[in-house]
C-alpha cells in the first residue's frame, strides 16, 4: 500500500490543493446568492455589511415598493350634522405617508376631523359632524421612497331637513254606539315629516282595509278610523300612535257597544168623529140674517140715524 509522507513540503502541497478547490467553488456560491435576491434596479439599494467588510459579496440588498391603493371609498352624499367615515387600504414598502386635500387645500386633523391608521395598511378619514363646508372633492395622496399614488372621492352634503315630532291637534273622543251602527274615531296630527300611524284595540293591531274597518287620512293630518256594522267585538280601548324620525306620540280612547233596545210603538188609536151642527147654520137656513143680528156696529149706525146724532170731529 502506498503511503503519503507528512512533512513541510508535503503538507504545503496538500494545503495548496485545498485552496485551489475553494477558489473554484467561491464564485459559484456568490452567483447563486445574487440570483436569489435580484430585483429591478429601481427598487434595490445596497449597503455595507454590519461586520464592517467592504467586499462586494457581502453587500445587503433592500426592496422598495411604491404605494398602491387596494381599497378606496365611493362617492358619498351625507346629510348635514351626521357622522361620516371614509375607509381605504394602501400597500407599499416602506409604509407610505398619507395626506388628504379638499379642493386642493390640505385637510388638518381637529375636533371634527380625524385621520386614523390601523394595522395592515387600513386608513380612515372620520367626520364627527358633517358640515356644509366639508362638501367637495377629496384627494388622498400616499408617498414613500419608491413613488406615490392618488385617488379622489366626492363628498356631497345635503341640507339638514327640518323635523318636528308628532303632536295631536285634537285627540279622538270616546264614543258609545249601538250594535249595527257605524262609528268614526277621528283625530288630527301635526308632524314633519308625515308620521306612520298605528292603531291598536286592546293592545292588538287593528286590521284595516276590510269590508268593515277602513283608515283615512289627508295632507292636513286628519285621521279617521271608520268602523261599519259595529258589533260587541269592536268594543274596547283604542290606541293611536304616530311615529316619525323626530319622535312618537300616543293617545287612547274608548269605544263602547251596546245592544239595540227592542221597543215596539203602540198602534195609534182610531179617533171617532162625531157630527156637529152649528146653530148659526140652522138659523140661516130659516131665512134669518145671523151676521147682521150680531153686528153691533151696524146697530149703532141705525140708532144714530133715527136720533140725529153724529160723530164729532173734535173728539
């Protein structure tokens, strides 16, 4: 068996062979590492190793991505005085800085406007109370070292509608009717906007639009609950409620139903007419002038003519 002798000269030969082998493998490893970290040159920056070596093979490469909006809000129409929130999501490396502009002017955070940043790139612009001055075109700008991105959203502010809670101008009155009659429970309600009406009988909803029960109302707020052919089941406590966005009002009334009394009127008595005879008619039939006989004025004129008396004009 051949043996290799160790000595100064032989040992040097062995180390030389190992160094030649390492020199051949080193370029291959460097090329493989460079290929794994390679990115577009516009998004890569090199920096020195923390160990202080200045060798090119020890350089560390960093990646940068420009901002990109993944989720953006749609145009909004909000009533004045309400709450509003604009949510969006943006990506980028490093994390981009976000700015808002209203009609070209920067939007500043204050008591009514807040800019919220949460995890994973979610951002929000919050309006605690929307005012008319908040209306306009909003531009959101996201910037980092690699670039910037922008989106716009329109906010329209609607004039606040004047509202007034319902109130009764006059309330329905309690009534008492006979079976078979018709009855109206009437009231008048004022409210802005017009309220929704609910009728209950003994805490149960009244069914409208039937053959017997109907509900009518007009633009002046007059409300009529009409019940035809009333029966005992219709009796009880009725509750009318008016509801709108500003409030609610309620009123109760009572309907009593009684049986119709069975009263028969007695038949009218037949009147027996007896014939009567006038004494004047009998005298006239005998040729006597009854009118002349009982006319004192004619008798006075006859006596005056016989005695020569006449009526004085001085009296």
